[in-house]
C-alpha cells in the first residue's frame, strides 16, 4: 500500500514570470507546490513546480540578442 502525503505548503510567487507584476492570485484554498497561479495584470497562468522544470519557449532570456 502506498503512503500518500499532502503536498507541502508553498509561498505565493513574488511576481509574474511573464510581466513581473506583483498582482498574483490563486483559486486554491491552500497554496502548495501543485497550485496554479494567475497574474491579474497580463492573465498568464502558471504552476511553480512546472515552471522550474523548464519550457521549450524562451521568453525571458537576458543574454538573447
């Protein structure tokens, strides 16, 4: 039998990864690593755990020419 654990609580992101706005909200009752977040400014939706895994689209590269 597998032991199931609740995801650990997580802090709200400091800002949106797309537009850097600080107006970030979630609809989850308890924020954890599996929560999805929405930027109230640009409408971007993301999950912090999946964001860390990377993306095939590079939007915010400081060294891109």
